[in-house]
C-alpha cells in the first residue's frame, strides 16, 4: 500500500548554543548546519526508511530542488511535489547542550499548496492506503475529507498545535498522534478527550523520554502506557516525526497498534541519539539491529 503524506518541506538551520536565549537575550552560536526538515519531510523519510512506499504531496519554492532531490534519494516518491514561484519553507533551530530546542518556522511554499494538486495526487490512491498530515501545510481539511471519502486511513499529527486546524480534520480522522503538551491544549480548548465524543479510533499521546499512551476504540479507549527506551539524548528534534512515520509504516505493513508503537519507540529513541532531522533518521535494519 502507499502512505500519502500531505506535508511540509523545510530547510532546517541548526544553531548550537550553550543555553537557549531568554526573551531579549542574544546568544552566540558555536556552530551551524543546514539540513532537510519539516515535519512532513521527516515523516516521509521515516516511513520510507521503515520500508513503506511513500508519496509526498507538497510544495517547495524555486530554491527547493535540492530538497526534492534529497527526498528522492531517501526513497520517497516526490512526483506530487510542486515547485512554486516563492520561497521554500525554512526553520531556525537553536539547540542547547542538554538537547532542548527552540524552533521558528517560516512556512513559505508549504502554505501555498493548491487544492488541485492534492486532488490530483489522491486520485491515484487506493482504498486502504494511509493519508497523513501535520499542521504545517494548507489544504489539510480538503485532503482529510477527500481521503476519507476515498476509503483511506486518515492520520493526523496535531503539530504545531491549533485547535482550529485539528477541529477541521477531526470528523475524518482514524488516527491522531500528538504530544502531551498538544493533548493538554486540545482538552483545554475543545474539552474533548480520547473517547466516543472525540470520535477518533486510535489516539496516541507521546511524552518524550516518558514514553507514550495509546487510547484505542477496540479497548474502549482505556489508556495503555508504553515506556520509552532510556538513551542519552543528543537532539530531540524530529523524535515525534520519526515516531509517527515508523508507527504508520508499521500499520501499513499490517501490524496492530501496539506492535507499531513498539517499533516507533525504538526508532525514535535511536533518532534522539543523533543530531539532525530528516538526514539522520535511521532505516529499519538499523532500528531492528539496535539494542
Ligand atoms: P514531539 O517530538 O512531537 O514533541 P515527543 O518528544 O513526545 O514528541 O517524542 C516522541 C517519542 O519519541 C516519544 O514517545 C518517545 O518514544 C521518543 N522519545 C522522545 N524523546 C526521547 C528521549 N529523550 N529518550 C527516548 N525516547 C524519546
């Protein structure tokens, strides 16, 4: 099957700092690197490296051909990515010695994806394929509705969190992945908890080094906790994206939610021992061989 990912593509600029700047403070950076990122690109690379066939629906600017080339190199089908007469999205990531980060994202082309481009791409989808989105592009609600009508399994990573964005796709979702901060915001702003009122079959709340919690309709949405693997974290950027990409790849290959989560926990723990985003996401063999 195919995982269709309506997702962002960014040029990530990493700046190493001794500590994250406080408001009004200027800090000097000891080093700078550029790489492929964006929650969408990260998830596409993660799912492709986990062995799935991934088609990425998105857009870059005229300065973004390198990003398309790199996604292709990582095994992602990039045909549904448009090159628009604008700037490619980019992120400025400050990273401190403890592996914590501050991130600023400029969406650029990621917010200028046309409805036609999404419709044309999804016209190639087969019922049972997976559609995943995050909140860094436009066209999420249209894609979710179209995907749902076509019989796709619709998944959403509610990041960066917006109650409005998640509410717009909620009626079409089968899978919702969000971190504990985003879950708290969802509850505060909508009053909805995993269960019949939220209406999403599978909800996963990730909690960084504390692991994650699964709420599945087939268990009456009772909370099932999973521990993370203890590692020395170097850079937690992209942990959630790697987790979601691997989880969906697991579902794509027929695993149940629990087994797919175990795979995702392993992949994301290995990921946080590395600095970088899409360029350093481990492949399935590395994840399975790692103990
Ligand atoms: P996000 O990056 O979206 O904020 P989390 O930080 O919750 O997401 O991380 C997602 C998953 O990645 C966690 O559920 C966990 O399995 C793994 N992970 C994240 N940080 C660590 C860590 N420091 N050590 C081990 N695993 C981690």
